[in-house]
């Protein structure tokens, strides 16, 4: 069941009571949806999630519920906290976990799980496809988020990925510079190993730009789609075989050179 509710309360009520009355849903389902980030209200002129079921609402308060029982029923795989550096932290995001939530909820997102784990505000620094796995930075204050995000937008972060692609690909720093969405895009591909039995190739990919699905589209464009890429290739039981395995940059907060690598168990 998928439905939305946009409600302006006419009298003082608890949030859970107002939503249950207007929707006809049991209060326990409402509480679960609120805890998972599916309820929104305006606070200080900004739309934010309302998680507290017993929040007292004044007359004229507008709240919204985006209820999808399939989304709310999902159980996320937990990310791994690799390093806590105070103003930001390094995580390994598993396949299938979102970077951030949607209006329908955020319990299956790295940001929310990090927020719960660390009891600290969390801000998105960069993105990684939900189907992909790998390293992600999470900032814990707005200034750190802005400074780190600027590194990514300014192309001063070395981002290294590993992928398994279809077919035999012999590449030694192969440059793929096909524009994507009318914008400059550049990926560098190097072969790590060829598997003749499965007709696949393990490759390392460095990207100098960060266009949407850049690696997936560039590799598919040269006839070597990533194994498990249901958008640009074919589905596979193992899912999308793409991982972000290394991040290198100079920390804008301390001036320290950082070189983060995924745990060896997560590198092919």
C-alpha cells in the first residue's frame, strides 16, 4: 500500500493521533513510519522529518505522511564504520544501501544509520549508487560538509573503484572521455585480471569527473558493461559488481594528507 497524506490540524493534538485519525491506519504503523522518516513537518521555515509520535501539534500545523508499506518493510544491511575523525567519519557502504533517504523514509540510508550509530548530526558529502558498495565520507557539521564537498566538486579527490565487467578487456590506463549528459566526463581503466572461464575482467577505474552513473555508462559504452548492471547491462544474482575502494585527498580541515582504503576483505 502506497499513499500520501497532507494534513493541517485544526485543534491541538498529538502527531500520532492526528495522523491515525486522518489516515485510518493503526497507531503502531504510524509510529513505525514516523521513526523511519516517512513523516514531515515545517520547522523554522524548513521541511524536516518528524519522528516523535507524541509531538504536541498546535492548530494550523501542517504535517505530511508518505506511507509505503514495502519501503517501510525493508531491512537494511548495516554499514561499517571504518574511522571516526570527529568532524567527519569514513564508512563502508554495502550494496543496496542508499546514501540518503527519500520522502518515503530514511531507515535504509547510510546517513540515518550513521546518525543513529554515532548520535551525531550527519551531512552528505558525496554520492555512491545504491547498487554499488564502497567508501563514503559522512560529515558531522555543516562547515565540514561544505569543505569536503568542495573537494569532490573541485576534482581534488582521487577516487578509485574496482569492477567486474563482461568480456575480455585488455586496458592499461585506458582513457574514456565520452561526454555524458552534454558534460565533460573522464574515466581511466586498467585491467587487473581476466577470467576466461566466466568471460569477465576485473578492472580498476579512476574517475576525474563525477557524472551520474559515469563508470557504468562509460564501461557499457565500450562494450564491457559491469556484471550485474541492470540499467546498462544485464541483471546478475550477485548484483552490481562495482566498489569504491580508495579515497585520497588533503583534508581541508587539518591540511593532513588522507589515504583511505577499503578493508582487504572487500577488495577483489
